[in-house]
């Protein structure tokens, strides 16, 4: 059964608590975004470089005409 007593918490206190919860959620979201951004930047800079995996994978159509000429002469 519900209490019939007077409500002890004022609207001002409820709104302060609500704002505090929102600020904490926003701060946590910023913290996660920073952490995730640092992780992707680190992994992107050091581990995943598909453009540097080797020149053997480059087909003749991907090379410029001067590269084809030097290979034909050499």
C-alpha cells in the first residue's frame, strides 16, 4: 500500500538530480568516444596499412606508363 505522507523531495532537488544524471551520461559518452577514437587511431596508424602490403600485388593497369617503360627496358 502506498504511503499517504507528504512528499519529502522537492521539484528543485529532483531536477538537480536529473541534470546530474544527464551530465554523468554525457561525460561517460565523451570518455568512451575518446577511448574508442584513440584505439582506432592507434590500430589504424600501426597495424592496418593496406597500401603498404607490397608492390607485388600491384597489377600493370595500376602502374603508371613510366613504370611500365622502366620494367620493359630492365
